């Protein structure tokens, strides 16, 4: 009987086994990025910048050139690469602690320069690798190791809305918030990731996709419970939406 | 060769461009902003890129990114800005990336002032950021030397895959002197780094650059490699100037701006038949320990002058190893000592 391969590992993913916890969305998002790179046929000219955090190893998970930036500085490192080699495709992969807390200045200024870069922003409302402390995106009332009584406005301020903030910046060419909680969401997340790459390939500007993600380990839930918690709580605070799409205008 | 009257900061910038530097990232800070301004004007003329960043923290990381591509890249700053760059410099040293920094130093600590100082010596030569690493540190004392050392800085960075720091003070940055500029280097003749650079995988396996290894044994192995490299640099790259050292009974030591002031002090003393000589370290790291030790064997005392509370004097003490007494005179806060006051301090020691 003849057999035909209809589903396989994307070329742009390496053989290295993921180091993520069971159920974590990092794995799904990695695959989507690799598929997008394959489909856009840009593997051999793509350079990635990995962050500090659970995804610090990301530069080894992709079959592309890559480096690791200091905490929060991925977009500055990416800017340096892109300014040195403007015909390459450069992307960063960053968590909420990285992109929205310590690196928020780099995030805003990179977007404002309209830097031709793509950012995949993993928002799981918590610091993962350091053991579940509060992130800028932690929800009000959410318990973390540093908000043991739940995040309060009085002490900790409000959940930080990165995409809403960036949507006011003219240098942004593509900006979307997505989830990967159902097959249909996964499909449209991939379309957004491709669009964010196209925004830089066409030279329109900065592209960012915020992916609402789960951290079952630090949320203290099973992956299934975590999915439910994301859909019931996180999407209320951070509604999925395409904020900016100027890719078609070029 | 034609000499040109130039300001120190501009001479360094032009020399960098002639060395093949085509990328400059920087954030304004006195007394070195002319470097950024010069680059903003000149780099586009030679097909290069100038970018004014949002902070020194962004700057150093852009330098990191650009250095990953193997192209010649630099930034410049002054003391408080250099402090902000330390984290990134540690990463760059760990990732073994070639790039050049110029710190046109001013008085500190804190915001300090904008006058020339040498109180960044510890930070420049002993680390500054976290981890066991070293920059190669070059200290010019004239503008011609600043031009020449800028050329050398890029070549050493490439040769050792290590960041190189030009440590000058605000005096060197702001003064004007005639300089002879080197010819423009042909970019295509610069060293080829394609075996490790991040340029896209076309036809090869991925390249990965990181100052990171979660396995302590792996990280120790990386550190061993760094230390091996530093050993080679120490063996090959020590540089210094000796002036009237032959037959000297008194050895004056100073670097950068102080080096040139001490030269006139030595001339004055020699004019009075007092056998004084000058030893001027040019590489502050690697410090020229061995040669200094040899000279110290034959002198009555060593006299170190710095525009700081005494930082390099610790390296001098290590070099001299008790073979001669070591005395120190320093001014702080951006005060540049005059030859007269140095002479007075010296005469007090001789009595
Ligand atoms: S700690 Fe959380 S974010 Fe990190 S890998 Fe585990 S589940 Fe994913």
C-alpha cells in the first residue's frame, strides 16, 4: 500500500526536544512559527532572538540562526541585527516579564521606530521560569507567589495591556492578540503570525502577535483546567482582536 | 602626509569609519556627544547606519545584535552611560563578539560632573559587569594616538573576538590637535567571520551565539576558553611607552591625559638634572606588569599620578612587588592637576 506523508515536523523546527512543561502553549506556538517560516519560505534568511525565561532555549528549537538576549533586551538585539542586515527576517520570542516589564522601554521604542521586526509575545500572566511570581499582566485577584493574597490595585496596579498601548503607535504595521485554545484559534493564530512576518518582509513596519497562553505549572492547574481558566478569565481582561493590519496597504 | 586639526571625539569617530566601522548606536552624553553627532553626519555618506537609541541599555544590546553579524560596530559614551552598559558588555564578552566601545570618562560617582576624570579605571579593567571576563582597554594620551588606537581597537576585537574599550577622558575628547588620519579601509578586506556569524542558514547548519549554558560543567568549559584567550592576550598585547627611563632613579607613572602632563614634568626634572623617567601604560588591560617590574628594580621610588582616588596604583603595586616604594598623588571630581602641583608633590617625596 502506498503511503503519503500528510503531517510532519516543520523544516524550521530542530530535532531538539522541547524543555517545556506538559500542556504549556510554548510548544504549540513554536510549531506555528516554524510552519509560518516554512510556508513563507524564509528559513535560510531568518534570525531569531530568544529571551530570558522558560523559552531561553528557543534559539535551539528552531532550525535558524539565533542568539539569546539579556532579560528584556531582545528587541534591541534584534534591532542591531536588522540594522546590520536589512534583507534578513528577524524575530523575537518574548514572555510577559521580558517584554512588558523589564523590556517595556525597548518594546515601545522599537515599535515607535517602526523597526522591521516580528515579535511573538507570550502572555501567560505570570513569571514562569523564576517560579510563578506576578507579571505586569497578572489579573486582579490572581494569586502568584508574590501576590499571595491576589493582585490588588492598591499594591500592584492594574494588569498591563501591551497590545492596546502599542496600537496607538504609528510604527506598528501588524498587531493582533490571539489564543491557541482550539483548532480554529490555532489556525487563525498562525495566519496572524504569518501576517506579522509579512509586515517586516514587505517593509511596512513592526509586527507583533500577543498569544494568550497557559502556565499550568505556576497556575497550579491541570492543562485542561488551565485552558478553561484562560477562556473564562484571561480573554475577558485581554480580548483577542486584530488591532492593526496595515500589511495589505503596502 | 597631510595633518588635520581635529577635536578628539571627531578624530576617534573618523578613525573608526576609516577602520571599517559602518554601524554606530549611541545615546548622547557629555563630554562625548560629538562622536554621535559626527557619526550621524558621516556614516550615511559611506553607506553606514547611525541610530540614536532610547538609552545606553538599548545601545549596548543593539551593538550586541549588530556584532552577531560580524560587521564592525561601535558605540561611545561617558561614565554614567558606561555604567548602564555593563550588563550588556558582560553578555558581549561571554558571547565573544567583536565590537568597540569608547568611554570618554568624566567625574563621578553618580551623575558627578562633565569634567575629565580617570575614576572608571576599576570598572574598565576589572570587569564592571558580572562574571569572569575582560575587555581589552586602550588609553590614548594624544589625539594621534587616539586615532591609531581606534584602528587597533577594531583589529584586536576581530582577532580575539572580544570587546575592546578605548578609555579616554573628557580632556582627550574635547581638545584639538593636528592628526594624520589613516586611509579608508576596504570593507571587503576585513577579516571573514562567516564561520560563526548570524546571517541566515543558507546552505549550512544554524549558527547559535549565546553567553549561556545551563550545565555548570559546560559553563565552566566556556569560561576555560575565555581564560585561555585572556592568557594569549596578556602574552601578546601589552603596550606601554617609556620616556627617559634610561638611568632614571625616579619613575613617574600615569596614563592618558596624565601621561602627557607627566611628560612635561619629566622634562622639567631632567632640565634640573634630576633623573626622572615616565612609564605610561597604553593597554590598561592587559596591564604591562612585567616590564614595569623590571624597571622598578632600579629606581628609588615610583610615583603614580591619576585623576582619581587611586585605582591604577593598585596594578602598579602588583607590578612593583615591593621592589621600590610606590607613592600616589591624585585629584578627583574632574580636576586636572597642573604640572606645577605634580612637581611640588614629587619634590616633597624626594626630600
Ligand atoms: S513554567 Fe509555565 S510557561 Fe514555563 S514551561 Fe512550564 S508551563 Fe510553560
